[in-house]
C-alpha cells in the first residue's frame, strides 16, 4: 500500500512539530510555572530485564514479518 503523505510530508511535519515543542520548556527555569505538573522521573525508570525482553520481542516480530512477507 502506498501512502503519499508519508513520503512527502513526514520529515517536514516532524521537523516543525519538534521545533514548536522545543520552543517553550520550563524544565530549567528558576521559577516554576504555577500550572505545571510535577513529574517523578523514577516512575519512568526501567530495568535491564525489561530492555532485553522488549528487544527479544522485537526480534521475534521482525523474524515473523520477514517469514510471512
């Protein structure tokens, strides 16, 4: 299946969205924004077992995709 949007507009739209998302970030501001939400980065930590498991799943999916293509 051919998607014309992906070929023509994916890179420019990714660039523009990345640019606008990087325009304003108060992560390093000295004054915290009142409306900002505090995020605990410990909630996003993963261990090596999870990484290896995800890698194995991706390898299995890639092999199945290559076999049934």
